[in-house]
């Protein structure tokens, strides 16, 4: 689920969501371990004595006046012997007229948002119970709306958004994502000048002869209660097709407010291409025998209702986000709201993944750079402890941004090939597909596929808080034959939980022979290591591909920390020197969305240029360069660093320092 949060990056505009106010939203590493999948049933919340298998919602939605009449059938399996009563979650605001089973009227009571039903007899273990609830009323609006009567273009517009606790506001159900039903029917009767859209396939349209029409929708795949939806309005219907084989296609159906269609058609037309990308990376679209599509509604974001996302915003980013939920959230659903990151983290990550394969890797890097920065504002663990608060469940910096960053970091740890194999294996695992999952289920799959113990990774990033603050230093010693021993120091500031972070860290070493990428496994708070490199080193870049959610400062020769967020030119060392000295500089992370032109020159005291040390483009980072003053006379010299010296449209930095050459 997303609400609107805009960011434009070059030619692509994405929506990072969820609310206009973000707070209103929403041990050792190698060696395989064996874990067990948790039971697919969890007593949270809802009646633990039943396993619901089927819902039929037969609804009459009146818009003159606004009112809801419902008849809901619930089939459930008894989970104990001698079951004589059950309860369904249902808002006290509604009026229950009757409850029956097989034509027999049953006794019931509605209190504390629970509809308690006395069954007509005792039911045996695994026996199927079927009850029918007739009710009416004007639904309450909790959370993000639940059930809303509104208008558009002079016509009524009715829509639902039940996540996380809103389903019970408008129909009796077991209101927990842990208990998905095998199938559902959603029948909607409304005024004949409106159209009613819902999940699955449209099986029948009936003109009732009284100015109303009934639309019979059927979801044949397992579905969670909060994903069952309706959207009623005066719609323009527009259809694309996803051609998933040479001979097979699936309709991609959009129900759009007429006045909006022309402005959003171009982005609607990109949906089949996104389906193709995600079917390649995640596995074939999981509801291929039904449809995918969008129904416009009056909320300012999007909601991933199964097979038909409800949309109030239309950027490429939000379209990709809600589409990704069809895999992560709809097919494999978080078992409880503690683990909501399994839904939202992957969907938010897909906002970067789709443009990577539509426009190129640079788009992915730019979007993830923004998410990594935004995730630094998150507080608390990614595992949501307080699920009584909707704001806690849908905390954007934490659940969305940091969740996406964890997925990104997992990709960095295991590599692309294994990463995408993990995702497909997770989504198609027989215990998980069309079922529910917790974090440990993903960890088990990731460890099985990769052969790596990832307990350190999931424990610190899901159940820990914050992110690592590194200080990094390096130097080198020649060992002969153009070989150099590069000495590395990685220190971490003390954190609360974990005390420090364990991560593999990439380092890019630039030498006279070219660039070398090395990886160090950092599992100590203060760690030193060394590596033998061919060619004289000139710079070492910490995490050059930005895989880690982090803060990095550089230890210079005097053990002082350099801030990577600030433009900086260090004093050369040694100083005075003869004839070689080193100069460190920082290109700030504020320039993370672009390469920067970097110019470093040396002048004498009369302002005459004596050397150009550097004139090229660089990405943000901390660098070191060597200056050889052989051939120059003793005396004072000035070195000047400029970033983007000739670009008025980009940030321009300039600083100069003095250095002394002594023969």
C-alpha cells in the first residue's frame, strides 16, 4: 500500500509513498543452517478455533441514500472437537438482522466488535461449518477509510480500503491475514448507471429490472480478508494485454474516472511491460488465470487489492509498487502485521528494480541512493512491535524505505544470480506460495538457496535498530615487484542493538595497474586487515556500489575523521615533503545522484600552474591522490580542488591549501 510522496529523478518520475505526512502512513556467515518453517496458522487475532476456507459477499450498495445491505456466507473448518460456538470480527456500528446455518436460525450477539454465534450443534474436528450473516448499516471509517461513500464528476463513487483492520468495518470475517481463504465470491448490486469492480473474474452481470445491476466477481485463488475489495463509480474501461507466451495473454483492465483517463493513459500502457519484467524476476504473475488491473478511487495513493489495485495516483513508481504486491503481499502474505516489511519492503524495492530493467542500472542506483538516505531517519526495528497503531505498522521511513534497503543489501551480500533465485524460491516454496510467511521463512529459503548462514544479517537488520557508522582508514607498504600491502582499518561506533553490525564490505582499490574490487567480512567493532595488491594504490573507496545502509567517515593520517557528507580537502601529508606527498579529498554524498567534474591543480606563489593532478569525473566518495614534485624547486606551493568548476547548473565547490617542498 502506498500514499503519495513525490520524487523526480531525471526523465522518470516515481512516487514514494505513503502519506502526505510520512508518519501517518504508512554469528558467522559461512556454513549452512537448517531451520523449520513456522506453522501457516497463527492465533492472531480472530477465532483460533476455526480455519476459514471461503467467503461469499452478497452486497447491495445503495447511494440514495448511502447504505450497505449485506449477506455474507462464511465456511470454516473446526479446529477442535465439540465446537459449539464461534465468533467473527464485526464492527458494533453495523446491525445484524439474522444469522443462519443450513436454513436454521442461530442465536448471536454483537459486542466489542465481535459477532458471537451459537452453532446449531457441536462440530467435530475438521468438520466444515457454514454460517450466513444478514446485516445492514452505514459502515464506520477507520484506518485508511475501510468503506467510503464519496462522489466523482457528479456521480457516486464508493470504495474500500481494509488494510490493516478495516475489513470488519463493512463485513463479518476473521480479520487476520494469517487465515487466507481458498476462494471468494463478491457479488455487488448497485445503481445501473455505475460499474462495480472487484477481485478476480467477472462471472456474470445481471440487470435486476429495478434500476440496479448485480456484478458477480469470483476470486479462485487464495485471498486474505484485507485484500477483498470493491470500487463503484462511473468508469471508463480500458484494456491492455499481457502476452506471457507466444499464444497466451491475460487482460490488464483499468477502470478510470473519465476526466483522468487522457492524462494517465501513457503510464497505464506501461503496465504490461512491468508485468513482463516482474514475471521474469519474480516468477509468472501469480493470478494469471484471472486478470490484473487498476480501479481509480478517492484515496491519495494505492492499495494492492488482489488482481485489481485501487489507485489514486499514477506515477510509474506507484504502479510498479502495487503490481509488485501481487507477488509480495497477495500471493505470499505477511502472516501478521509485525512482519509487514515482507509486503512493503519488497514492493518499495521494486520501485527501483522496475526502472533498472526499463531504463538501466543507473536509474536503480539513483532511486536506491535516495531510499538509503531516507532510511537513515527510521527509528525502531523493522519488526513492528506495536501493531495496535496503524501509524506504526505503516511507518514510511522504517517499513518502506528501510525494508527496501534490507532487500537491496541482501542482493549485495549474495550477488544477483543467487538473489533472484532466492526470491523465486521464496515465492514458489510449497509451504509459502498462496499462503503466509514470517521473516524466518524468508531467511530459511535464503540460506537454503545460497548455502550461507544469514542469521547475522536478518537478526541485526530486522530485529535490530539503526545502521552502522563506520570510520575507515588505509595505507600501504611496497613489498617489491610492484606489489603493495594495503592495510585497512574499519571501526564502528557503538550501537544499542546490535552493538555493531556484521557485514561483507566491498572496497575499490585504484592502482597504477587499474582498479581492483575486494571484499572484507567485517565482524568486529574494531578490525584491521590487509590485502596484497598489484600496482601502487592511489585511492580506496569504501562500499563503492552503495550496497550498505551506513554512514562512513575517513580516518586520515592523524586519525581524524572526515565527514562524507561535506566537501573537504585535507592538508597534504607529509608536509613539508620531498618529493612525494599525498592529498585526500571528499566529494560529498549530497551529489549522490550524479557524477561530478573534479579538477585538482598545483600553483606556485605567483599563480602559475605547475601541475594538473586530476581532471575527470568522479562519483561521491573519499579519495587520495599522490603528488610527485620531482623537478620542482624548493618552496611554498598552492594546491586547489574544484568540483564542477564550469557547471552553473550543479553544485560548485572550491578550496585551496598551501604545502611546502623542502629539498
